[in-house]
């Protein structure tokens, strides 16, 4: 049996759904997985998801999503990202790591405060770094740091949130990886022929987003996988979508 490449869309702490998906696609150790990022937040199982990914044998590709980027910003001591993290799924992430998220909250000054049980104070950058290192195990932090902004192979370009519209793939992320990680909604209507099909996540919808030059795998619920050999999308709810395997016209 030849090795398959399976592309996994946004997981967002949905550990049970990820397990169900891997069973549904009949994942085997010979398969290679390409993950599009956003492993954590929102769902209840962020820690379990990262533990599972770290346990995978083989050479897999792990891309960086904006939710991992926010955690890395906090680990770098940028406390202004507390709001972005906590209000967009970080509280569920904290619970999965055994931390009470009610100890970190917003006040009228716009800062997040940390209540250690006796005091309430504004978190300094140094305290933010210290707190984040107490929350996340070292191996999880190393995992976040090793994630990639993109991966390009053959007729496919993989990234979390799409590309900078109109810019050749060879020039993506030379000056900034912002568009690859945070996205730009202009990309969703982009019909540019990049010479490779863009496989991305980030933009959640009820069904996969499919056009001639791109395929989006982020779902409103559940987790989706794209089998690149069969050009078949399968999700954790056992839905299947067969798509055209024809490469964009610019591909030679």
C-alpha cells in the first residue's frame, strides 16, 4: 500500500472529533499527516490534542495557526494578547490544562488581571511569561515554536489562513507571515492561478470551501481531512465530498 498524505483542518481542542476522524480515514503509521494549525482553544480538549500530536510516529507537517501564534506572543511577554486569547477560546484551553480561567479577567482599564487568591494586579510582561510557562508543559511550548508558516509540495501549497492575494508563492512570507497565519477575507474571492492549489483552514463554514485554486478545510463543527491521493474530503461526522483533482491551469 502506497503512503497517503492526509491534510487535517482546524482542530480547536476537539479531541474526540479528531480521534473519530482518524478512525474514519483509517489512519495508519505509513500515512503522512499535514496539519493546518489551530490545534487549541474553543473545544474542551486542547491539552489532549497536543499530547496526541506529540505521540504520533512518522514525519508529519505541523503548520501554525493564529491561535498558536497568540500563545507564542504571550510566551514572549506581550500581555495585550490576553484579550485576543481568552475571549476567542482561551478559557476552554486553560481548563484543559487544569487552570481556573476565572483568575484572569478584564477590567475597565482594558488590562487583564491575575488573582492569585490574595491579590489582584496588572500582569507585567515578565509575569505573563512566567504564568504561561506554568500553564504549558515545556514539550508543548517546543511544539508551538516548531510549527511552520507554510508547506509547499508538488501541486499544493499548505497554510493556515490563505496567502497574500496576488503574490507569487515564491514570495509569500518573505517579509511577513501575517497573511498566512491571520488571513485576509479578500483571499476567499481570489481567483489567481498560483500554479498550485492552496489548501487552508481558518475560515469556518458548514461545508468545505472548494474552488479551482483553493480548498478550505475549517468546519463550524467537527474536523475534516483531505486525502490528496483520492481528492476526497472526510469529516468527523462521516460526511464525504469528492472533489476535482485537476490542478490549476498554470501547473506544468
